[in-house]
C-alpha cells in the first residue's frame, strides 16, 4: 500500500517541495479532497486534501494528506512546483470550493462558469442539475497568457483569435481550443475541457461497489474492460482478497485485447485526421472482430462491465482461444498493411516528425503517463515497474520513443499492440484451470441454484444486492496501466456497502492540461494531429 504522510497545513508546501527536490518524487499523479461532513468518525476538520506523488524510479508512491481548518479554506498552491497541479488544483476548487493561494488561474474546469456551489460536497444534492445558458469567451485566460509571452496591446490587435472545437470532429464534441494565431502559427492556446460531465464521482457515492462497475465502462469507452479491472482491483485490495489465478490471467488477456482496441482506434483516427482513410479501414477491421468476441464473452460490444469485485461475471466460452487467435493474426496483418502505406511515405513523415514534441522533462512535470510519456523516451510502465496479476512472468518489451513527437507516439502504439499480442498468446498458453471467483459469500453472489434452493442463498443474494459488499473503513489508492497511462482510483470507505468517496485519476485529464503548451509554436494544421496522437477520451477526462 502507498505510504501516507499526514502533515499540518503550514508544512504542506515545504513537505511536498522536499519530497520533490530531495527525495525525487518528481511526478504529481493527482490531487483530491475528502469531505468528512457525513463520515461516521470525528475528524480534525471537515475537509482534507490528498496529494499523490510518484518517485523518479516509478517504484514508490506516497500520499501526502493535510486537514484544512474549517474557518479558512485556503491552501498554498503548488502549481509553481508541478505543472500538473494547475488543473489538479482547479478541479479541487471547482468540486469542493478549496482555494489555492498563488494559483494563476483558479477557475472552474469541469463544471460550467455559471454553476453555483460545489457538487462533490456532501451537502450538495445529487439531483440538483444546473444548465449553462451563456458561452464563455475565455478572454480572462487568453489576455494574461499573451501578456506573459511579451505581447503588448498593439501587437495583440494583429493576432487572429479563433476556436478549434468543440464542433470540430477531432475535438470529440467537447474540447474547445481557443487559439491566438500569428499567420499560420499558434502563439497562445487556451483549452476548455467542455461539459460532458456526467458526475461519475458523485454517482459513486450513491451506488454499491458492484453497481459502479458499469460507470467505469463510460470513462474510457475505447478500453472499458481496463477500467473495470482498475476499479475492481482497488476494491479487492481494500477487502484484502486475492482473486483466483484463472481470474487474474483472464483479466490480463482481455485487458490486453482492450489495449489493442484502444490503440487501433487512436492510430486509425489519427491517420484520418492526416488525410489517409485507407489505413482507417485496415485498422478498424480487426477491431470489429474483437468487439464480436467481447460481445460473445460479456454480452456487450463497447461497454462490457465484465469484472466483478472478487472475480469475473463469465468464464471463457468454448472456442474463445480460436476466436482470439484469428483476431491476433488480423491485428498483425492490419499493422503490417498500415505501416506499408506510411513507413516510407514522405508526406506522412513530414506531417508527423518533429511535430507536437513533448520533452521528457515537460511530460513528467505535467503528469503525462502511458504511451505519450514512453514516446518521449521514459520507460515507465506499471506492468514492469509495479507488476500485478503476474505481469512479471510475461516476456514483453516496454516500447519507448526518442523524440516525443506525433511520429513517436503513433509508432509506440503500433509496437505496443504487437507486445500485447505477445502477452495474450502467453496468457492463453498458460491459462490456469479452476474457479473465476473467490470463495467468499460476503463478496460473490451465490449461484442461482443456491438462491432458489435454500433460504441462506436467498438472503445472501438480497443483502448483497441491496446493501452491497461491506468494505472495511479506510482510504486506499490503487493503480493499473491503462491504455493511456496510469489509471488510479482513490477510494474512501466508511465501512458500508456504498463507497464514501471514489476519486478517479484519469490519464487523459493531465495530458489534456498539457496540450495547450505543446500546441503553441506549432502550425494550426499540426494542432489537430497532435491532439489525435495524444488520444484524449472525453468520458475519461471530463468524468
């Protein structure tokens, strides 16, 4: 379990600075807040801030926690220590109303600018929706940004201000990029996350632990099972239960298939944005077959809801191995076909090389993880650095780039798909026999035979369905290597069958926060393919 460090609010910033400067905790993963208003235990104060950090080796993580005095909800900002803290602190301000002194742009980020109140506070009613009726011009962000870059008012009048998105196909219907253009070059960029906001974390506080699993599907809907796995793993760790060897291997196999699907979508869509439709069809054909397999296995093509706390909903069906091998061969063939069209294509190389460059230093500073970080040359993969489910026993390579441009990000994903193929084949060759669920009646629903055949089974089914799995009181952060990077869940339990709080650490959120600085100094046409190569998933970053 991650080490937790409880500090006073006066020592908070100095402690985090010391962890970064002297103990190499240079990656800020997430910032969140806990409202203890309705918690059964008496706490030091109502609100506590939680900072999750990882060190330079990626093998150690630490949680720094501080209670905020009720009479003064003001904390010193750490946005000067970590670029990632910019949007991290904005989210906490937006959802809980905590103010960060020294933050340069403390405004709402997930909820619209007309929103009144703070929705993740325990006294905010879950049914109270608020509709936005006025657009925001974002000039309150653009003007200070231009001034910080040395533009005076006379020079500003020569710039062209334009919006890319949210109606642009490449911006997923939610992202709005407000650009200041000097000719074809972007001199300043402000990104508005959009308001898809479904209130994932608020909904979690009103459902049992297993009822939340379908909500995780809708985070990154291109690799839903990886979200199922990450969330279920977090709850299982709090319960201190270990799933069966067969369940672990099945989770690895279907999880890697989900990773392949996610990368196929990313690279296929990116090449459409580049103007190459043929590659799209090459890559989407095996994806469609993969969805047929998942439909047979889970009953759903896109949002699968496959895991359960303690195991899985279904075992592998007869013929699964044969169907999977067909898909893997199709994936290998489609990658070869796609690369044959672009590997030596001068237009493709000119459009992708030295475009949208993310340096190693900025990637770490801004909290970027996954393929976007590895493409910058940093070999950070939780499957290797903090292995789980037996990943340490698999023979596969961590794929890294050298320059961190669009080309590297796309090629990393192509090669990562081939590494996932290797993992899946090893998993199927070494699939253990046995049960797919733990033998624990407090966690797993009884069989239908037991429900219909005896009163104990009926009562167990009833209590678990209506009251949920009783998770021991406490707080825990768990993590997995999702398709776009480190997917984390920080869960607070009050001992009931409903989580007191669930905080999702989505990899796309911090990548999108970094995008404006990456797009600046590039061309307008390059901004779209840079965005596509970073694979933003709206359901994940806007939750």
